[in-house]
């Protein structure tokens, strides 16, 4: 018998029958006792075939005398001697593999702090560590730390941590761009992409891909008079598509609505969110009074408010526009979508930081080159499927169609295709801004929109261009993308 651990795997169910061979050292699998080292002779039955608890013995056909099997059951007596029956030959001695542990030595049996028994044949019964890790060090073994082996958890932001060998949490690992949301202790795709094909951009990747934007200081609109600083954040690579928005509409119709105060940058200022540059205080988040007007609970109303134009990208049922950006969405609906999808609408400073490439201070998201009229860097001026004159939704491109126009941090279509809502009100910049946004009265004011669109002129594509419109307007030219905790 050459397999030392056959005993542990194969004999535990046979404990009652083999208790004599294992002696008092063997109890049950649950108690994790093992048989002592050494061989057990084959069972002998004169005149009939010999058998053993280990490998089957060979039978002598002439004499009908059984030959004992190799001893798989090991005994503390070491090598077993041969024992002859009336006509059968004794079993062969089992191999001695030595002790399984050092007698009376503390150790870890899995995640149980325990002690090796006096014979060295196994560990004593012990209680398993809960939310801690068994750590053995010389003369002691105990439960330590605050986690169990192989455990993972979501850390601050969309990152994970793993439990180390001493029961402490490791350094954080940011979630990948394609699974940017940490939920239930693992990195996952945002809910708007659950069940959707990975078919966005020229790479055919998840439409919810959300690259990390490393924060820092920069000059808003490339103007030295308006310095600002933003912290790390994620900004979705793609504008929200029709397919993703369709799942949101279904959720709202089925009863979902944002909670009061949701949608804030909770990773900033101790959870308070962005600092209000228009007055004292911080973000207030979603006002539930907005839900009645902005989030209809029947599908027909959604079809109506998102339609009514030759340029509408929405369709009442799944169609050919699923990877085209949703348009004709009010600022309120954009905010609500991002909350539902596990993110928030970016501040104007965050959006501008990504567009200029942070300290790179780019004139356009891709750099300094002026885009042509062949949609080589951006979709604008009715040049996509048109010669400067727009006709219908075919002048709007599927998201990520022009990778040469991507920004420094990987975002597509920051200039052109559809302009994008930000959280801010449109007003003059304050002299400085540290994770701030203009959060004046939202219900009766215009909101800042950035990036230019498919039917706007070249000047609207520049990283310095700012426009603003009433928060409750639905426009052919306007869509959005979400930001997320880093």
C-alpha cells in the first residue's frame, strides 16, 4: 500500500468495522483522528480467500488457501508480523510513514488552533476560528486578526481586500474597469449591463466599462485663473446607451425610485460629498419630490417623453439602436439613472478634468489636432452620414465608434456625439475649487452641459466650451455618462 492518505479518505466511513485495527486512536472523521502509523496483518480465513481492509489479497487456486492482503490499516505496533491461518498465509505488513504531527506540539488543523496528540497521530478536537485566522508560532496556536483565510471584502470605494495568512486585511485592489462596482464582496458589472452583450466600442467590451481617473490639480477650461483639484474617481468610458437605459426604465416601472439624499459623492468629505461652491454646505442628493414628475411609473409615458423626434434614439422595444447613446433625457432622469446604476452624475470639474487630461491641459480630449469633417476624431457638425446637414438618428454614432478621439484616461466621445449633463448649475467659476460643484437651487435653474454634439459646430468640441439648459429639458443633442467611487 503506497498511498499514505488512503486511510484518511477511504477508512473514515469504515470506522466501526476498523476500530480494532485503528485502536482507540481512531474515532470519527469529524473529530479528525487518524490511525497510528504501522501495518496491520491481512485477515486470514483458512481454506477460503484471504481479505483485508486494504488491498484485496491474492487467492491460491490450487489449495483454495487465501493470501492476506497488504495492510492498509496501520497500527501503532510498527511492521506487522506474518500470521498464518490453518491454510492461509498471513498478511503483509503495512508501511510506516511516521507521525502526522509532532506529539504535544500546538498547531493549526485547518483554521482550528489545537494540539497534536501524544502519539503524533492527529490533532485534538478544537473549535474553528470565526472571523479570525489560526496562527501557529512555536509554542502557541490561536485565533488572530479579523478575517478568515480566503475571505474577501469590498473596501473603501470600488476595491477589494483579501485576508492574509495572519488574519489581517491586505492592501486594497481596485476593481477592473470592466467590473467597476464592488458588491457582495466581489467586483461586478453595474446593474445596467447585467444580461447585456459586451458589444460597445471597437473592442466589443462591456458598455459599463469605467476606467479610473487619477485625480490631481488642473486649470478649469485651461484657464490659469481657475485652478481646481479633484480626487480620484471613475468615469464611464461610454455614454449611457439605449440598451442600458431600457433596463432602468423597466426598473422604475416596476417600482424603483431613488432614496432621499442618494446620488452623492460619498467618498468625499467624510461622506458629505462635493463642497457647494455657491453657498455653504455640501451635496444634498436626490429630492424625493422630483420623482413624481420625472420618473413615470408606466411604460407608455416613458415612450412619449423619450420620443417625438426624428433624432430620438429611444424605441419602445429592443431594436437596432441599443448601442447608440440615449438622448432626450432630462437632467433629473440622468441623475436618477446614475443612482440606480451605482454611481452619480459627475461634477463639471470632474468632467472637465477628464476632458483636458488633468495636468496635460489638452485642447480636445485626444490632444491638439483639429478634427476633420470625416468624423475621424469626433462626431459633430452633421458630418456622420451627412455632408453638414443632419436628417435623423443616423447622424448619431454607436458609442465608442471613434477610438482615436478617446481622452487621456480612456473615455470615448467626450467631444461630440451627444453633449453630457453634469451635476453643476451653470454659473461663473469660483476662484478655487477643491472637490466642489455649483449646487445652487436645482429646481429652478439651468444645469451645465459639456462636450458638444452630433449637430453642433467645431467650437462646441473644445475642452473650454460650456453650455447650459434648464434641468427639465429633453433635447436631441443631450445625453450623459455616470461617474463612480474609485
